[in-house]
């Protein structure tokens, strides 16, 4: 699985993640569906985990289906800090209101008009 190749599995995932705008989040499952990998949310997690340090891909914008951060420890703290800097807000339970912050990408037919 080549990660630099846009047609590889990780490359397809990276392409979708790169489209998530600042101040929005997407779920692992949503990224999988948009990358043509329905029901492969875990694979999205693996692709995010495999990113090199210092990547410019907005990995912090990917959260779980409950609107929570799935990373442990210091990585979770870093992800939350990055999202808060973008204006994403967390509730008292540490969850993001997906009704408010979930990315809703335009369909291909809308973007080609």
C-alpha cells in the first residue's frame, strides 16, 4: 500500500481528509464512504496513525461517530487544542456537536456545475 500514490487506499483516504475545511470535522466512517471504502472506518484510523510527524494533512479533523476524539493521552490533548483553535467546540463530555460541526461535502454533481 503506497501512501504517496493518490490511487492507493491510504492515498484515497488522504485525498478526502485534505478536503475537510477548517472549523469542521468528519467521522472515520464518513471518510471511508467518501473514499469508496464503505464500512472501513478502522482503515481510516490506520491511515491517520501512519501519517509521518509534521504532516500537513488536517488529521485532527477526523473524529469518531460520537463526535469524540479516539486518540489516547497527549495525542488527544493535541487534537483537541488544534480543533479548538479552528473554532470547533466541545461539550462538557468532551464531544463535538456533529449537527453543528460535521463537514457536509458537496456532491460531485454540485461541484461540477
